């Protein structure tokens, strides 16, 4: 009996050792699985966090566009719509000012003109006086409208930079680690961030394997467009409703049996020799002071519909051949793995279960919509909406202006798979078509 017990004891000791080894192995596998799940969860969390920040950044930048277009109660000269309304008002004032009738007397309204030559000279002088006054009104209006246009130009020039700053500030508030401007509480993490497309593209080219630490840069890239607006010229007449004398001169007898002649020039094409001609010219002169006189023009001031006239630039119209205003924001983030479940160096110098640098990319697009640049009464406010990047950047209207936004497509090309020589195998539009929402 004792022999049998002694024979069993070594077997139990061996089983205990095997159980310990088996427990350690299973625990290691479970711990590794837990670490993998935890790390994956952290990456998903950071990706969601990044995408939410980019969505807010795009929305913020497009809100700046909408504000500049005119979606608030800002002073008239601080929005395009307000300036547009001032342009309309100034054009209307020009029309009214040009209805001044005449600044000169009507040659022939009193006796004393000795001959047709003297009459014609007085008619020419009267025309010059009226023409100079009309020309001054016209030039003053053109100068005022041009000043408004220049202010619109300043807004359009400042808009992309203002949109970029709005996007970067929004990103900084939500993810300080990739703030481009720096100066935050985590300033030491800002050194590797950029807002320049060229730097990101160069960084991607120099780091084809995606493993080299410190080469790829965090980035906040903003692409803003103002291509959906341009200034159009007036297509229509500016009614020069002031008196035009001559060029023909006629006579009128003082009385039936009188030889005293009054010489008079025609007025806006009205007037013939004799009493009837005088009466028609006098009537035309009187009508010149009535509102909205139909007849009338002055030699050198051509209507704006004339091909050789200098048209007054008046209002904004949508250009169907170019895309509407929009903002695209893309952010690349290479978060530093430093959590307690980090397994970067789990295999020592021979390898790692996880890459040393994880590339997170989030992209969003937004655009202002609604409202009207031309509406003068109770205009609708401009709103903002997030837009599908695929729908926006692959819009056929983009083809006509693709050369104006080359960096957008150059950047997306860096997300393409590479061939054995490190050359992208897909173009920017192909990358957009393949996986961007």
C-alpha cells in the first residue's frame, strides 16, 4: 500500500507544474487579447474624436463664409450682400440724377439770335453744359460703385484665410494636440503640426513604410472656395433723360406780318421751321423736366448695352460653370501611443504587434446655402450644412476649375496605395471615389 502511494505522489507534482504553465500561457493570451481590444478601442475613440472635431471645423469655416456673404445683422459694408444692396441703391440714384432735365437755357427761348450759325453755337454750348453735368453724375456713380466692388474684393480675398483660421481654432479647441498655431497648454506637441499641403505631401513621400517615427506630421488642412460668385455688368440702358439740343437750327417769325425771326434748335429731336416746329420743340423742352422722360440722349454717353460703352458693374450672379462656395477640412493625426496597454515594444528589437506611428485621417466638407445676394427685401439668411465630399469634389462643375484647386487632389493622392517603386497607383479623384463618404 505504501508503495502504491509513493508512486502516485510524483504524478501529482508533475500535474501541478503543468497546470501552472498552462495557466500562465492562457493568461498571457488573454492579457494580449485584452491589450489588443483596449488599444483598438482607443484608436476607435480617437478616430471618432478626430472626425467630430473635423466636422465642427468644416462647419465653423463655412459659417465664416456664410457670415461674409450676409447671414447676420452686420453693417452693410461688412457683407457681400450688404455691399450688393448699396450697389443697387447707387445705381438707382444715378438713374434718378440723370433726370435733371437741363442745366442750360433753351436757345431760342428769347429773341436776339441773329443767324443760324450763332444759334448752332449756342446749342452746342448748351449741349456741352448738360453733357458735362451728366458725365460728372455718371463718373461719380461709377467711382462709388467701383469703391463698393473693391470692398467686395477685399472680403473675397480675406475669406479663405478667415475660413482657415476658423477651422484651425475649432480643431485647437477640440484636439489641442494637433493645434497648428501652437501656444496651447500642450505646446510641446504642436511642433510636429502643419497647415501646409506641401509639407504633408513631402512628409508622406519620405515615409513610404509608415513606420519611421518623427517624419510624418500632424496636419490641419483647409481648402476654401469663393468660385461661386462673380460680378456681372449691367446689360441694359442707362436712360440719359436730359435735354439734347440740335444739331439743326430753325426759325420762327415773331408774328404773321413780322420779319423778326427767332432762331431755335431742336430739342431731343423735336422741332421744325415755323410755329408748329417751335411748339413741338417747346413741348419737348418742357417734357425734359418730367420724370421718366422717354426721349433723350447725349452724344458721347452711350447706353450700357452698346458694345463699346463702359458698363457699370452692378450685381452678383451665380456662375453655373463653377462650383458654389465650400470648405473642405482634412486632419491627419499621428497620436502617440503611450497608454498602459501599449504593446509597441512587446517583441523587443525584432518587431512589434502594433505600428510605432498610427495615421488617423478625417475629412469633412461644408457649404453655405440659401439666402440671396440680389434680394433687397426681407432676404433669406445664409445657412450652413455639412456636404458629402464625394459629391462636392467630384461634381462635374469642378472640372472647369480643377486647376484652381490642385492641392486638394494632390493631397488625396497621398492616400493612394503605392506600387513597388513608391508611386501612387490612384489619382486624387479615384481615391475620393473609392472611400471618402
